């Protein structure tokens, strides 16, 4: 004799990678999906906020160690070139924040971040030499290495914090861009499910 139990009464099914999926009306959806889906404006606002946070943390780390190491050991360095250095370093670091919609893990960007931070003082020095070659009379390789090393470590620490916050925000439905999947075949359905189950991609099917 058949049971009167319906599909909607089925208990949650645990899939691989600890993905909890609820079967309801023949459809699958993430059990952790937020009850209220944020609007596109809210999602984009959070995304811009995360980008601004990364920018601010990078600038703070660069300026902090510039004042603590370089200016502390060579107080005669003009403030103008300090600002030039901060600007160059921040601009060089901007492309390392994301790869498309994917927020990169800090461990994947160590070499790129270190290279770009190391290049910032060199570019600043080139500008300084073009304006007044005597400004580099007090150049010290040890100070340069300390500045680069401390800055890279601080930038990576800030990036780790932003990465964690970004993953948490996306898991709650923020910082996601609407994505139109062309085609309703098996491939399209699989892509839609993959995006729904992996908000770290930064895309949500519509």
C-alpha cells in the first residue's frame, strides 16, 4: 500500500561537500538560501563597499609603514614623494583584488602583490631622480627591504579579512550579479545549480 507522504514532506538530503538541499515541488534549492533575497541595488552597494574597504586597507597599510619606516629613518624626505609613493602603490594593487567576479584568495596573489609593492618605491624613485637627483642621496637598501616586506605582510592580512567578509556577504545573498543563462537544457540547469550552490562565484541565476 502506498504511503500518503508527499514529495514536499521529504527530509533534507545531504549531498557531497556538506551541501544541504531541500527537495520541494520537484525543485532543488540551497537550504541556506536567505528567506528575503536582497535587491540588485543592495547587492551592488555591498560590492562597492567591499571594494572601497580593500582600497582603504591597502592605503592604510602602505601609509602606515611609510611613516613608520621610511620617514622615521629619513625625515628629510619630501611629503610630496610620500604621497606619490602611496598613490602608485595603491594603483598597482588595484588589479589584484578580483579576477572578474571572483574575489581572489590572498594565498594566490602573494607573488603579484609582493612584486607590485616592490615596484612602487622604484617608480617613485625614478620620478624623484627626474626632478632632483640629490633626493636619493640617503637611499638605504635595508630600509627599502623592510618597507616592502612589512607592507606586503600588512596588505595580505587586510586582503584575508576582506576575503572572509566577502565570502560571508555572498553566502547571505549580497555582492552577487544577476546572470541570464541561455538555454533550459541539462547543461543550463546544471550551470544554474552550480551558481546557486557556489555564491563565491559572485553570480546568481535569474
